[in-house]
């Protein structure tokens, strides 16, 4: 029984490591002024392939973690522009 538990932990560790190693993090500027903008920007990229996103009201920078095999950076930026916020690649 201990062997099965140990083997399960090892397999889960390997799988989680491989999932995180496939993700990519990019930071780019997105226009906005307030916490409502923050909510709208972060909601705009809650799409498949994006693992996390954080936009700073102070720096106007969005840091997005995503899986490049599922979605491209250009698609993230376009989605944000469609939500009404200019960014380094697309105008709203």
C-alpha cells in the first residue's frame, strides 16, 4: 500500500511539472485607469489556454501565463482590444 501511495505521488509530481513547463509568461502594456478596467481586462482573457492573468493599475502592465500550443499571444491581445482596451498590438 505504501508503494502505491509513493508511486502515485511521484507520478503526480512529474505530471504537474510537465504541465507547468509548457506554459509561457508574457508581459505587455494595456491601457486602463481603474479597478473596473482591471476586472474587464482580466475577464477578457479568461479563455482556454490562459492559466492566469494579472493587470496592474499602477504600471498598466498585464502579465499573462498561457499555453502556447493552445493560444497565441496575438489572440490574447486581440481579445483585450475587443473588450475595449488598447494594447501594444491592437487598438480598441
